[in-house]
């Protein structure tokens, strides 16, 4: 619930075209290890990281754009540099993500250490979250979710980084390669939402030997595998001599262009990331739709179905019958503070478009829009409640000619007791209710309305 509130309040609501790309270089440090790449991070292992972020204007260390943004830490392929992936950062920074490209283990000779690379990705993921309070440029601009993404060797290293690591909130593998230590062996320890993309014509890391065993081993309740028909190993990145040369000697049957492969990937990955890193509920349904609507791909997924959320109006009371762990109501796209029960009482001048978001054990979903143009006239003067606050007894006067049902609800919407009120003064004992704030829901022929009651 907390993350849902944060994202709706703080993630910038501007179009992708309005976001400029800023860049800065930070070198992080792991004092328990040696080596690495870069300088200035302190004693120990140096982990130079190229960071691209939504900015007020393009340039180096320009101010971060207004809002908070989730982080994606990226691991490069074997003998490839971070700049081979400008297609990735140009796409996702303009969609409201901060991207951190780790520059260690990029050499051809000596051979890279997969284990160190995985530890580097893991450390940078945590360090990036820490920038929320430790770095002047990024302070108050880091949304508290981080994903790890990698291509080829970096994809396998991403599995190593996510091994028994709940501080990472999502895993994205682009043609992930088996590593030493084994990414396939640690896959059962990956329990965060995960998605693996595979080119069916990849001869560098054949899917049956690399991508599929990793995917099969993941134990997350939500994992997805996307095969791009006729896709290549290197096409997830820009043209790169080392990768393209290796592919020219091993891959056959590539039948699509680099741009086509990247566009297929984005069409599926965009809503997946929106849901898993931005907590945008509509992203889940869009992702599920993209799996079946993206031409040229096949997929499998274990992600659970999320219930459809309903919303109804009864007089001045909006309700949902969809059971969930928490609720949040909105009007005209704006969060309604304190409206986190399974009902919402409409007040005067309540015209607007209302929705409710329901959170479940996995994920969240939102209701269709309900347009309120006017309220049924409910004669609330039929009922008076006193004293308020009360201690032992509550007097509820029913001035009408019919019985009225009164139901006590906690502030979270849980029903505690229900009473039939006669058309007279009703003395109600509240000794059986704990002190606190309650809603009393009154139902009669004119409709339903709520009144707040405080029990001391």
C-alpha cells in the first residue's frame, strides 16, 4: 500500500517526449574485495557506473527531473562496453527510469569474473537506492524499487545478483548466458518477478542450453519467458563488433531486423516494468495482453491472474465487493487521502470520475471508471447521533416511519455489529466495541449513507 501511495504521489506525470536524459559517472566501492574498474570510490574494489536519468535538460550532471524514479541496474555482455546499450537507456530513461550501467569485467583478456560481476550488480543495486539520502544530485528522486537487467554474460550475472536477494525487486534477462559460478544452479533461489527474453535463432547462447534452463529454475510466483521468432543474440544491443562477429560464426536463421527485435522486446517489457517497478496496476493487464498481441513472439508465463475489480454506487456510498488486502480510492485520477476502505462516502459536490485500486497478495488491479454526475437526495436529517464522541451508550434517533439498518464499521471498513433501528430514540450500548473511530452505515428506502462516530 505504501508503495502504491508513493508512486501515485511522486512519479512524474509528463509524457516521455518531455523527459531529457542526464548523465553522470559514480564509482562505488566494495571494501571487502579488490580490483574492478574506475577510481575515486575509496579503498577496495572500484565499480565505475555510468548513470543515465530523467533530467530537466540534457547534459552531464544536470538536475534530475521532478519526481521519483525506479532504478534499473544493467550488466553488459562479454567483451562489450556499456555504450553498446544506448538503445536501452534512450528508451527507458524517457519512460521515467534511472539506468545504472556497471563497467567492470568488460575485458576480453583477462577473462572476466562472472562471480565478481554478479556481486558488482548486487552492490550497485543497493548503492543506487541509498542515493535517495546520500547524494545531492539524486536526493529525493529515487523511487524505492530497483530491478537488475543484463544481456548475455550480464544476464547470467543478473541471476547471480538476484540469488537470495529480496532487495532486488525484478529480474530481466536478455539472452542470459550460463556463468561460472552457475546462473542455472542459483535460479531456484530467484524469488522476485522475472522475465527472460530469448532469440530463437541465437547460436551464441542457444536457448535450450542457457535461457530455458535458467527460466525453468526460477521459483518466483511470477515468471515469464518470451521467445522472439527468428531473433538474434546480439540484437538486444546496438551494433557491436565483438558480439556481431561472434554471432556471425554461430547463429543461423535470423529472420528479423535489429530494430524489429528491440521493438518486440519493448512492447512486452514496458508494461511489465511499469507494473513491477512503478506499481502501476494497469501495467499488469497491459503486459498480459502484450504476450498474446505482440506478433512474432511466443511466450509462457506462471504469473497469477488478478481478479477483476468491481465498483457500484448505492446513494452516496461507493463500494467494491472485490476482496483484497488494501484499498485506495481516486477521483479524477487524484488519490483521495484516507480513503482506504472497501467503500467510500460521497460528500457534497461529489461529481467526478471515481475508481478504486485493490491490492492483493500479488500485485494490484483497478476498477473501471464510475462517472458521478449527481447524487440521489438522501434524507440524512432522518437520523441524529449523540453524543459524539461517546463512551458507554450512543443515542440514535430515527425520525422516519420505517425501520433502518445501522451497521458499525471500523475505519478500515470491517463490520463489527449491526442493529435494526425503530422509528424512535434507540439507546445503543458500545461497551462491546474498542475505543476508536467508526463509521455507522445507515440503510433505508432513500438509500445508504455513512456517519462517523468516535468511541472513547
